[in-house]
């Protein structure tokens, strides 16, 4: 199931705790030229819980989450086409196998 969080850090952080093996799409939006900001992460990625983002993790852009990577990728491709990327730190292996 796809779940989206916008302006709700508390619910998003609760989802991360309940789904440590899940996946998160940082849906920044914007033009294709900003695709580098639209990233898919593993739920345990250190980039998702950076100290400097505390209190505003879901304020800048939506966090779209799923415990099923294939389901999340289908959503991402529908809304962003090819204008997104995998996090190079947490999903490098997935990125390599799908290239």
C-alpha cells in the first residue's frame, strides 16, 4: 500500500519505525531538470533522518512510502516518468541491477 506524508512528520516517522524494510520516495516534484531531488530510498537510509531536517521532514516535499519496492516504483514512474533516481547510498545495488 502506498502512503503519502505531507506536513506530518510524526506520522511519517511512525511509519518508518513500523516499516524498517520499506521504501521512501522523496517527491520534490518540479521540472525534469530537478530530477536529482526526486529520490527513492530504503526506509533505513541515513539521509531520511538527518538532524538538520528535524521538524520539517515532510514540509518541503511529500514522502511517498511503501513496504513493496515494485509498488512504489510503479507509482514513481507514473508520476515522474524517468525524472527521478535511486539514492546512491542505500539503493546502489538495486540501481545497478535495474540498469
